[in-house]
C-alpha cells in the first residue's frame, strides 16, 4: 500500500527558457564593431548613427566608439506623437 495520496495532473507545469533581453551596453560605454547594444522584441529602441538592426530587432555597433542614447519624437500612423529611444555610436 502506498503511504502518499496519488498526485493529480497539472495544466501549468512548464516554463519557457529565459531570453536574456534588454540593454547590454549603456550610455557612455565603449563598444567595438559588432558588439550588441540592445536585445529586444520589436523596435522599442531605434538605430541611430553607426548602429545596425538585425532581423530580430537586435541593435549592434557598426563602428568602434562610445554608445550615446537620445530620444526622438515620431508621428505614429494614427496621428499620435510617440517618443522613441535612439542608440548612436559616436
């Protein structure tokens, strides 16, 4: 005879692997060519001078230099004005 009551099934017994998103190089930090500045889902941060964007919206440096963050006002498709962050390499 068992000494513990039988356990039932669960519907939420799984978890996804971490994706490690976010800002990797902050404002003022030194970067080399190809170093990742931001990993993101969607274009939360836009590429500026000497910064490229990958197909998964990853921002990376195109030249050696220092990272500089700024903001830019954009008019959305429905007429709303939104403020987006922009990453530059100076």
